[in-house]
C-alpha cells in the first residue's frame, strides 16, 4: 500500500478525546488525515497531523443534514475511508452509507452495527458465547421497586435513530435510591431514548481492543487495565496500563465478534469484580477515548482498520496476530488529576499525577505535536475566566 496516496476522514465531536489519537496514528502510517467537526474550535484543529478541517453537523441535527455535510467533506477531501468518533457518529454514518459514494466506511453492515451498539442485544449475544454480563433489569416500576440500590441507570443506545434532538450521549448514572433512578429514566424518555437498570459491580475496568477482518480474524490484540476513572464511579479511563492478554477471554470476544459479523475496530470494556470474573459492560465499535495506549504499545489500530475497510490485504491467514507491548501506560491528565484531588487534596497527590504524565501516552498531549495541548490550556483558562466574571 502506498500510504502517501491515501486519505482518511475522522468525524467526531469537537471535544472528542478519541479523535487526536486516531489522527496521529493514521498520520504516522502515512495517511493524509482530515477531520469533520461541528465547529472550528477545539485542540484537534491545532494538530500538525490534521491536513484540513470540515464542518460536519452533529448526528443530533438529523440524518439528512448529517449526510449532506459528510458527503460535502468527502467530495472536497477525496477521502478513501471515514472513521467515526462516537456511537452516534458510527450509527448515523452507517445509516447514510449510501451517500458516501466510493468512500469506504470503517464499520461493518448496518445490521451488525445495530446489534452491537444496542446494549440489550449485545448482552444476549455475549451470553450466547459464555461472556458474563452484569445483571440488568428494564426500567419499569416493578424493577425499580425490587432492585438493590445503588443501581446504574444506562441508556439502551447512544443514538436518535437518525432523528434530530438535543443530545444522543447519556453517561451512565449511579442512582442512590428509587427516586433518583426514576428521575433519570424520565430524563432519558423525554430525550427519546430507552433506559434500563444494571447492577453495580465493585472492582476495576479492563478493556480488550482488536481489529477484525472480513474473514473473522483478529489482526491485533491490546488488553489494558484501568487504574483510575473520572468521574470515579462511572467515568472514562483516566489511567491505564497494557497487560497480558487473557486467552480464554480473547477466545470468547472472538466468538462474540463472529456472531455479530463484526469487521473493524472494537474495544470491549469489562468490569472485573472481586471474584476475578470479567463482565462485559460496553462495546465501542469505533475509535475510542484511550486508543492512544494501543499506538504507544505498538499497535496502530486505525491504520489496520483502514486497510481492512479498503480491502487492502492485511496479510495471509498464517500471519501471526499483532501483540501489544506490555507495561505501556495511558493518562487522561485532567481526569486523573480531578480523581486524585477528589480523594486527597494535597501537593503530593498532584505530584504523583504529574510524574505519571511524563511516561504515559495521552489523548491530547504529545511532545511532537504540542499545539493541541496549548490550545486546550487556553480553552480551559478562558472558561475559568468566564466563570469568574459571571460570579462577579
């Protein structure tokens, strides 16, 4: 593959932490990378790896407006493959794929996308291959009256089925009691999405990421343990480290992806309880927030997925699966710092976070690509200044 001739578009929200990791990885493999964002702001615009910026509506603008903007970006940029940076972007791109022309979509069929991104469907498919899932209940009055609190309230999907709305992403909410759970379910219903309840499993998060080709082969494997999240109970990865692959788990993930007819990038998130059993809690069939740790560990997931999407032969069936370097670390600095200071407001706690930063991969910070970090710092300082002015 003559990478210099190929062009990729990454579509995500302006504040996406996944975007820069994908852009940098693709650029390192020789791709010319453009981004599609709702507005011309945010740290990614300052990256030296971004060739051009295209304004693309959020999926919440509706499928028609979204398809028009994506199509316009593809025509101007002459891209050959397009990536999604959120569930809503992935499902809406999949829905409007007939408007993408000759551009390859780094996703499988629409039916596969719907089955994988729907948490209820995903649980059923996971149980069929002996993957353990947390206990879940529908968001009914009967369930609300019988579950043990606290309980997690989640949305069934992060998507408005191509329709317009104010939001499509609804983070998991830990409800301390029935009244709070009822209120959260009502908020989800008013936004046009279905909510459900899930047990809280004390423990830690772990992720298994891969790229699957059309023959069902796992072309690469990266497993990492999450050492910190923000917010603490239900948040995103703030600190992680690559660990050896759990082979029985990898076999079950492979079986799940085969049942889903999945092709492309996948990050399966698990919650590991005191019993040591990984429970599947999420499926990210797209570029994901901590994808920079895979690249730091020697696995360029976006480049592999782009080759698969374009039917560029990833290698013979006898080729060994690409394995990640162990012990590579990841840090979302702002989340790691907020989490550390929420439990220990000391200079020592802050110093430990800063020390970790020096040896970790980051979603924004890069020594060789510093302008996004400076842009983000300016944005944070400006936001704080606006808050102070409003208080006075």
